[in-house]
């Protein structure tokens, strides 16, 4: 299988288990699940799919020398996302942690068509679903991991993406940069995306407003929670059938690419604070960027404080 990825270029996949998993219904469904949560029609930025990200994580792991088992875990790590990705956390009131997908991952893998493929190739579905045990795939913030690297690279300018990719390596089972220059470049760009997109006003406001619309649709029994196991379009089409004046106004407003003109409410919301403080190699050992760069450490502190203050939701009467 030849995959032409916009970040990594052309990659040849010759692993039978990976090819079969990519072709499975479970992974193909992710083509219809947006990475950003809110669909393009109601969002200020153009989405990419969970499929693109999942395949990208697998390719990155392969480039970093990960085992086939870890590549399998990487490909499947987002398989249990519902429609609208982490937006479901705002519907279920777990927005601070955004961990709804994590909590249902093992159960989902064991009930999907991927289970039989894994067993066929002698992989344990329970182990594969515990993706936190794979150190290149997943690490806690603020460390680098293939998941965190891939989704952020897809939003960075191509010249920065190219420079950072070439400088990545592994050290004692961890992903690190070879040079401080590129560690700083990546960390600052990641922080910029956090401030201006993931944790910014437009994303936060749209998450809150769209989640409110979804809850209203669930209350009116237009949408069932089981519908979220389909895809973004399926649920959105049902949502548009909701005969509710406030919902109609909200959806019409969300089609605007900026909500800054709206009056502010008194409601303050908080999005998960995503950041990295990467390790890089210095004199043959790995050191933390913030320990050697006081300016970046201060930028990180400032961003954390900004996130703790929260975002004021706009008001739609």
C-alpha cells in the first residue's frame, strides 16, 4: 500500500496487519470524523480527519523505528472517537479532561472488526488498546509523543514542519530533538496554536455553543447518544431537523467565520491546556527546553495563566 501524506510524503506500507486494519470499517469510519470537533460548516478553520491523523501517527512511528505492534496501536489509538471528536466531552460535561474517548477505547476495540484482525495476526486487543504503554506513541504532557507531534504538525507552516521532522530522533525510548533550535521552534509554534486555536476564543465559543445545540437535540430526542457512533454528517443532518428557534439562530450564527462581533455573556469556560516542553540532546544527554531557556519558560507560564482565566462565551439571544 502506498500512502501519500501531506506531512510525510509518500510512504510504502508493506505490513499485512496494518494494511488490513487501514481497510477495516473501523478505520475507514474515521474519514468522516473531523479532528477539530465542530464540523467545517460551523467552524472558523478547515478540518482534517481523524483518519488522516491516525495514519499519520502510524507513519511517524515507523519513521522513528517503532515496532509493528506500536504502529498498530498508533493506527488504532483514535478508533473509538465518536462523531465530533472531543466535542462529545462538552456534551457529557468532561470538557476539562477531554477523556471520554480514552475511557471507552478498550471496549470499542474489543467490539469492532479490528479485534478479529488483531487476533488473526497474533496481537492482543487488550494490550493494543492500552496505548499509554507505548512510549513513542503516547506520553503525558509536556513530553513529545507521536500523537501530539502529528496533530500539531498538520497545523504548522510546511517549512517549520519540514525542519522539525528532520530533527526528531529517539533517546532512551523517548522522542527528542537533536538540537535546541528545533526544539524551541516546535515548542513555540505548538504554544501559538494552543493560544490562537485550540484554547482561543473562536474554538472555545464554538465548542460551547455547538455542544449546547447537541444537548438540546438529545433532550428533544432528535438525536440519541448511540447516533454519535456513526459520523459527523449523520448527526449533523439529524441536528438540522430540530425545530427549535434558538437552535436555528445558533447554527446560523456559527456559519460566520468570526464570532467576535457578538455580545459577551457572563459564562466563562475553560479548554484543556495543551503544551509541550520538549527534550533535546545536549552533550550526549537529553535536557528539558524550559530548563535551558528562561524566555520560553516564561512564555509557557503566561500561556498557562491565560488558559486558567478562561474564555467568556458570546451571547446569542
